[in-house]
């Protein structure tokens, strides 16, 4: 048996396996153009500044491998609550209905309803979304507004873009708890 042939075959198999593992569907990501198209389709062309917000997120976080498109309602008077629902879509083609709720505390007052597009970075699988993601948010809604903030657990980052209506202003800390079922308990 030719030792060179065996070693060459093993090295070739290892390299092929490594190349395949980096191209798995779970490692697929969205390009900036794909996200901009999804964002504009979701929010419509009336939302000013969306391209700038998406550009900022791509510069700071890179290419997302998933996103959630949905709706939410929130209210606060020092202590706040937020409830939402949407669909998680991954670049590898998986779809999952998700709900989120969460409390907040801070110097925050008002009420708002928003359409929300959450870019998600380094999500290892659809089930990994179902946990609490802490973060800090600043809000300023007077009739309408667009904003983004980041929530993170381990390497996974959730970047919600909110386009809403209402009156709300302030700064708060809290978390979003993503669940498979709707819940009225924000904790």
C-alpha cells in the first residue's frame, strides 16, 4: 500500500469536510442589498433613514444570518412593558413564528405602536432565539420615529429597527424574552 496515496487521500477528505462544514445552510447570511429590500418591503418607502440605519448595523455587526419582521406595542411610566409578535426567517430558509415580551426600567414615559424588523447576527439555530436578550434603549417618538438598538446573549446579537407612532421618550434598560407562545407576563 502506498503511504503517500493514503496520506493524500486523508488530507483531501479532511479539506473537503472542512469546506463543506463552512458552507452549511446554518452559516448562510443575508447581504446588505437583501436586507434593504426586505426592510423597504416591510416598512414601505415612507420610512426615512432606513438605509442609513441598515448601513450602520452592517458596519457595526456585519452580515446577519436571520431576521424577524413583526409588530409590537409598548408603554412606560418609569417602568415599562413591551409585547410583540413576528416571523423569524433565517438565511438558510427556516421560518418560525415568535413572540416577545419584556419589562424595562428607567427614565422613560409614553406609549407607542411599532413595526419592528430585527436583524439577528450569529444565531446558531432557530431554537436559540428562545431566551432573554438584555439591552439598553433610548426612545424619542413624537407621532413617528425610527430607531435601532442592540441586544446580546453570548455571540448572538439582535438589532431591532423600530418604525412607530405614538408619544414616548426616555432611556431605559430591560430585556426581550422570545417565546414560542404569546404571554401577558412580561417577566
